[in-house]
């Protein structure tokens, strides 16, 4: 399977990348990003790209893709709706449409969030924009598309946020999240579980297009144990 990955330098994306590199079912991972991941691996090919509003120059990289894992995202803190829409809806749809033009057979997995509002009319701005993005992706015409809505995410295997204060917060809360994960399985998902869940739905599908935390945990556990050592 050829996997296209966006957001590989972020916490979720770096965790997903690790699972892809370790999966026997994945033959190649093409990472599109503005900066290098700092990793090397025989399966990994990185393509630096600065303008995420257009992907015309990357048609060859997008061809033959079996699954796209879109883990790129920004916080809505300090943004108005127009700014957040441009960075969340516009850039995501630009990438998705470019991929669809050359790889309509691909499965598209998008990292959204718990509380996303698919009605697009709720009170929370970020939830409306995320909901609009989800709806647009589901209507594009990919072979399959899945919206991942994790709640609290526990980074594992060295995955970490590139935003300093967020990384420090996760370090501080790590003992608490480990306890919550043990007491309430399915409410807290790890970066590894998200990656394995994406691999599972890309190959086996899932009964519904929107995956809440329990769905992500279930799909992640269902991924066959066919990992290979890196």
C-alpha cells in the first residue's frame, strides 16, 4: 500500500508515521510537509512543499496513492472564523481535490476532533468549520473517506507535539492520562492506536464514516498484528 501523509511533524502525524513505517502492509510512505521529519527509513520519501493552497507540481507524487492520512491541523485559539476556515477547510480541500484528480481509488482519512458539528450551525466556531470540512470530504467522491474524531490523545513511542507548551502540558499530564486510559478504555486513544486504526480502515473499511474515540480504539485493536521491526 502506498500511503500519503500530511502533518508528519505534528504529534498525531508523527505517531501515524511510525505505525506506517512499521506496518508490513505499507510499501511506501510519501510525506508532504513544509519541514523535514528528521527521520530516515527505506519506506519513507519526503517531499518539501511550501504552498498548501496548490499541489499542481506534485501530481506525480499523488498518483497511485492507496490511502491518504491527513493529520495536519491548527488550533483555533486567537483566530477568527475566516482565518480558521482558510487554514482548516481551504487547505485540506485543496490537498484532497488534488489527490482525487489522480488517485480517486484512494481512501482518505482526516483527523477532526470530538465535538465536531456536522450540522455546520452550532455555537462553536471551530466545530462548525471542522464539520463543514468533514462534509465536504465525504462528498468529494473518494472510494472511501473516514473522519477521525479523537478526544484526548496520549502520545507514545516518541511522538510529540512540535508546539513547546503543548508538549510540556502532555508531559505534565502523562501520569493522569495513563490512569484515565486504564480506567476508561476507549475514551483516551494513543497516537499508535490512531495510526493502526487508519491502517485498518484503509484496508478493511469501517461501518460508519465518522469514528469517535471508541470507534478509533476498536479499529486500532482490529488491525492485524503484522508489524515488522524497523
